[in-house]
């Protein structure tokens, strides 16, 4: 009976470690809005759309970022692909390293 209990615990531990490793190192999909590092989650240019504000801030030296629905901000490794999606909701596929998403693709959110 003890062997069966140890086997069960071992399998649970292995499954848990496997899941944790896949979430940390594997590619996954992040959903949010493309913004800029100057404004973050809230755009500040009066009278400008989120898109126009983001594009202007990036022209001024800010970086593209992803803001998820909870307000968490992620840096983006790719600074060219986000441009057509500035101010829009997207799905970013990539690997998370610290607070930076190593971007493999970006598409409009469904």
C-alpha cells in the first residue's frame, strides 16, 4: 500500500514540475493591447486615438509594449511587428523571459 502511495505522489510531483517548466520556458499566447512605454496602460495625448498616441510616442523614443487585461505590462523583443497593431487588441505568441516577451508572431485578437 505504501508503494502505491509513493508512486502516486511521485507521479503528481513529476506532472507538476513538467507543467511549471512548460509555462516558464515554452511559447505561449499573450492577449492584450499594444501600447508604448511612455504612456503604459493609459494614453495621455488629449484628442488623439490610442493608435495615434502610441505611434507618436514611439516616434519620440518610446518602445512598444503589451498591456494585458489586468494592466500588467510586458516588454516586446520585436519593435517592428507591433506597429500595424498600435492601440489595438492583439494576440502575441512568444516566450516569456523576465518581463519581456520574445515575440514569434503578433496577430489581431479575435
